[in-house]
C-alpha cells in the first residue's frame, strides 16, 4: 500500500495500519524516515503563518522566523519525540505493555506523519488570517487527531498481536 493510502487508512483504522507496520521487518531507518518526513511537513505548514507574522511585525524578518522554525522542527523536535516515545514505552510497560522500544517509536512517528494533513490545513488558516477561533479550532482538531491515532497505534504496538 502507498504511503498516502496508509495515511488515509490511519484516520479510520489506525490499529490495523500499525499492525501492518509492525508485521514488516524491524527497520529503524523506516521509523526515522517517518519522523523526519512528518517534521519537515509540519515545518512547511508553518510557512504561511510565519510569513503573515513577518508582515504584521517586520521587526523580525521572515528569514529569521523560518530559520528558527527549521532548527526547531528538524533538530529539536525529533530529539524530544524520541524522549516522548521512550516515556510512552516505560509507561506502557508499567501497565503490562509487551511492545518494544522500536514499536513505541514507530507508533509515535507514524502517528505524527498520519496527522500532517491537518497540520498543513492549520498552517493555511494561520496564513490567511482567519478569526482566531477558527485557527484554534483547526489546531485543536489536528492535535486531537494526532493523539487519537497515536494512542490507538500505541495500544496496538503494546497490547496487539505481533511483537517486534
């Protein structure tokens, strides 16, 4: 199945998609690719909002805003997500989870990638200067979608059938 199809399927059946990912060979490079692709897409989603902010407040040029966001999304956020994946694995282990460190990372990284379409939509709303309630609402929906997909994927990784 193609990646776009897998992302769309994750919105309806996240546990089934995660089961397919876990059934494949255990490849750290695949999980890392999901993480970097998700972070890169979320970085791109920030462009319209950063451009609007630079237009409204020209004291900080767009290039500086883009550079800061690039540093955050490509260097800082991936490290933080590795830490969050480790914490989720430890917490799952405390309640009887039987997954692995790899499966916890894969669940988190794939879920972030699966939620990127809403992050891209959120970025567009920030760039168009829509009312704050709409921007906040779409941001909340994007965050909620990520959390639901992640928790479903983590449940599959920790308590589902195959162990990797």
